[in-house]
C-alpha cells in the first residue's frame, strides 16, 4: 500500500502545469463560450463593416415603405371616402397577428406554449398590448386637434425617450457619434417640416393645438415603451412570443375600444369593393411592418429602427405628388439626404452593452475545481500512507 501511494504521488508530481491545464481546459471548455465571446467582440467593435451598414439601411427603408403604405391608404380613405376609423384599421391588423402568431404559439411545447406564457407573464403582456394600441390611436387622434407640423416634430420626442429607456433597461451605452447622428436626423426632420410649410401643406391650425400636442407626446412615449419591450423580448426570448402576445391582447383591447369610440363611424361607412380593398391594403402593410420590425430590431436596435423610419413621411409625400396633388419642393430631397446621412452615421458605430457589476467574490471556475480536487487527492494519499 505504501508503494502504491508513493507511485501515485510521483505520477501527480510529474504532471506538468501545461498538461494539467490542457486537461482542465478540455473538461471545462464549452464551445458556446467562444460564440458568446465572438458576438460580444463584434458588438463592441469600433466600426461596422460596410456590407452590414448597407443591409441595415435597406431593412430600415423597407419598414419605411410599409409605414408609407399605411399612411397613403389611410389618407385615401379619409379624403376620397370620408372614412376615419383608425381603431378599426388597427383592429384588423391585430386580428391578423392573432390568427397567425398567437395560433402558432398554441402548437409550441414547453415554456414557449401559449398557456405557459400566459400563466407566467399575462399581466406584463396586457400592459404591452395597451401601450401599443394606445400609441397608434393617440398619434392618429392628434391630427384632429393640432397641425401636421406639430405632429411631425413632436413625434420625434420618442427617439430621446427610447434612448433613455434603452440606457436604463437594456443597458445600451452610446458614443458621441450616436448623439451627433440623432441630431443630424432631427435636423432632416426640421428641413422636411420647413418644406411642408413652403409647399402650402400647413393649411389647418387644428381645433385645440395644446390637446393635440399632448396627445402626440403621449403617443410617442408609448411607442418608445413598446419598442424597448419589443427589443428585449425579441433578443432575449423570441419574435413569435412578442407578436403572438401583442396579437392576442391587441385584438382584445382594440376590439373593446372600437365598440366604444368608433361604432357610429363604422355604421356610417358605405361599403364597396374600393373601400374594402383599401382596408385590405392597409392591413397587409401594417401586418408586414409588425412582422418584419422584430427581425430588423434583432440585428440592429430599436433606436436605429426609429431613425431609419423617419423617411416614411418623405415617401408618403412623394406618393402624394401623384395621388393628392402635393406641390414639390427641393427641400424634400435635401431632408431625405440629411436623414439618410444621420442614419448611416448612427449605424456606422455599434452601441455597446454595459456589463453588470461584478461580485467581489471570485468566481469558481472549472480549472479551480480541478486544482482543488487534485490537491485533496494528494493530501488523502499522504494521510493514508502516513497511517499505514
């Protein structure tokens, strides 16, 4: 027994640190750690590759075109057929989300199943659905009280709110270039508003400007809350869960509100195939917007998406030149260029995520456990040999 203990100690003493480290690394190494480290390095890199920037810009403009489609169809319904039913239009979109994504969740298994999600987080998604529904409603309702200029300018209030919420909730950390890029984008919005005034689009002062401005600020803030929650859910959980829950509670909330505020307007609609086609076009554009936005947010951020869709109003103006007889102004081209410069500038440098505060207690690593086990094994052999 004494000889066996001696040979065991000799084997341990002959093990070099390199061999021991290699064996410990093989036991404790997880390939997923490499992927996480690589993704973290990519997120904290000082610049983005040009191809990724172009992809982000293209995705942002695709979302802008979806918003443009909703704006053009809504305006066509209002001007040509005197149909003003924003809640009904939103209700149809939420119903589509419910039929597609909520039903999809019912066939999931485990914690991703619809019933499992409702048991754990039902009240959170009620608040999210309420914020999303009311954000859409307040912005549209504000047009009845205030001016187009006020809506366009005050709607940008959601961007600094979104950045602040991302700072505290998502731990996003911005560089100086990001604030400069946001300022450039807002300058482009100011140029667009100036072009509207010069082109004569500011033809109505609204019935109560103060109420309208408050509605815009509330709607923009609720949009920011909804977008931050969307970014968190999409990146931490899943896109299907976000869309399924928004579809479920959005349908319920908008349906109740629809019966309260718009039942008279709906009863007064003289339905024909043209009106029905415009409703279908609006619903499809909104459904595509809701379906694609989580994909874009997942590869960028909610702030980046909101900067990219600032061009949606300009696309609507370009369509309005042919459909509604808008007057053209060279400032529209200038404002579009300025917004795109700011958007590209923002996307050129990725934001970083702040690391959580580290504990003062040193972490227990796989290598530490192996060293401890080796030391205990050696001590036990020495004690056993001494006893013999």
